[in-house]
């Protein structure tokens, strides 16, 4: 009889403990899954920021290159290398011919008459 009462007390204590362990395990899995999803969203946001920064970097490099080339032209112009930026008068107009012929280039007549 004493054995049976000890067995009943043991079963009475073990069953609720096992139920609590299972419930804690389920909540732990849900917590880990939500943490994993939050980490995925953070990585996605960081990836978008990376792409945006790379795009901005390319734009800045292109702007830097254009500014440097213009500064180089201005520097050569001030140095007296004989290089000048063209005016509207100094532009040569080209008309495209159909077929396999060389391009015809010409200055307008009124600009040719002026020295």
C-alpha cells in the first residue's frame, strides 16, 4: 500500500511537470521563430540600404568624373593650351545621307563669309 501511494504522488507531480515542459517548449519555439523572422526582415532592410548606397555611390562617382573633366577643361583653357569651348557659331552641322555614302559636313554660308 505504501508503494502505491508513492507511485500516485510521483505520477501526480510528474504529469503537471511534463505538461509545463511541453508548454514552455512550444512557447520557446514560437519565440525563436518570431526572432528568426525579425532577423530576416532586418537583413532585407539592410540589403535594400546596401543597394541604395551602391546606387548613390555610382551616381557620386559619375558626378565626380564629370566635375573633374570639366575642371580639367577649364584648367587647360586657363593655362593657354589653345583649347576653347565652342560657341553656337563654331558648331559644324552634319546631315545624314541615306545609303552607304560619306557624311556631308558643311558650315553655313553666312559663317564662312565672316573672318
